[in-house]
């Protein structure tokens, strides 16, 4: 027993956390990262009202209005005004990202999200424009734009497909001489909608999503988008910033290496201070 009559005992958790050891340094760094990431995520959710609050453009399906690598800020479908499709937007004059109506972020056929590429499972949400709503039990309408992202149709005319050619109701066959970049076409497919919902289309895609198979996925035919499948609507984009989540694995490796290098630097500087400024030496006590 010491002169005071008490043993100091082992250091408390707070003392160990504030120590200059490598383990404590790593714990402080990790806690700081968790607090920052958690704070940012909470702030995004409170503002957007949905999750994920940001997504990345991974394909050219929305060119020229959205580019690969754009980071898209997402809000709930009823935030900052009601959701409007292309048909409603044309009537009201509401435009978003270079065309009428809102751009939806939705889970095809209600599939689970894949929030983090290469790490989490599920299907990545699709980011396409809402064109119109349709009823379940009716043929799915397909919106066709022959010029894809090179031109934006100002009107969509009813048509049929005969001998692999588009034919208007008046019998006009659409070919190079009769096609108009400002005109798109609506064809009633042979696929019957399993449910009511939105018909969506990528601005740079020739045909709308519904009625076709989701490529490389075992989800069958894409059905009209029910409101419960909608993650949100696109509010604005930030160019290039989306490349970070697209390359989340190499970015994470770089961040970890930077943390290791910083911790090594801090530890070395502390060791130099204790040794009087010269690495590998220590002060000798005077006799």
C-alpha cells in the first residue's frame, strides 16, 4: 500500500482514449470518421426526406441532361411540390433537367436497393423520367424516341409497329424522309401491366422501360412504377462527384492509407519531442 493508503489502479477508459498510444490514436481517428459520416448522413436525410439521399449516374441513359459520374441529390417524391410526369409537365409548363416532368429514382419491380456498389446486394435504383401513369390490366404503352438523346420530342403520337416499321394512325410510315426529331411515338405493347404506376424512360434511350426485361437481372419484365417503389425525385446534380461512390473500394483504400500515414507521422513527431528532437535517441539523466 502506498503512503496515501490507496492504489491508483488501472487507467480509466477515458484516460486510455486520451493517451498517446497508437491504439488510442486509431480509436480517435475512427470515432471522428464515424461522427462526421453519421452527421452528414443525418443532415442529408432530414433535408431530403428519403434514403439514399444521393445517388450516382452510372450509365448514359439520361444523356445529355445527366452525365456518367454526376452525383444526384434526391428528395422525397412530394417534397418541393408534387411529382409531375411528362404529360402533366407539358400541360403545366413544369420542366426538370431539360424536359417536361420529374426524373424518378425507383426500385424496379420493388427490388431491394443496392446502396453501395460492389459491397451491398440488391439492384441499383433506376434514374429515368416519369412519362405518364397507366392502369393495371391494360397494355403497357411504350414511348419511342428515334433520335434518343440527340433531340427531345415535343409531342408523342400514337403509332403501331408493322413489318418492323412505325406506322401512324393515318397510315404514314415513319422512315428517314418522314421522321421528325421533335416527334416521338407511343406504341401499345402486347404486355399487360400487372399493376398501375408510372411509365418511365431514359432521355437517351430509344424505348421506355416498362414492357421490356431488366437486363442481367432475374426480375422478369419491368412493370409500371408503383409509388411504394419510388425512392424519390432528382433535385439537382453535381458533376464528377459521383465518381467517388462509383469507385468506393479504391477510395476507401486510399483513405485508410492516408490515415495510416498520418498516424505514423504523428507518432514519429511525438517520439522526436520526447527524445529531444533526434529520432532514435533519448535524454540521459544527469548523475
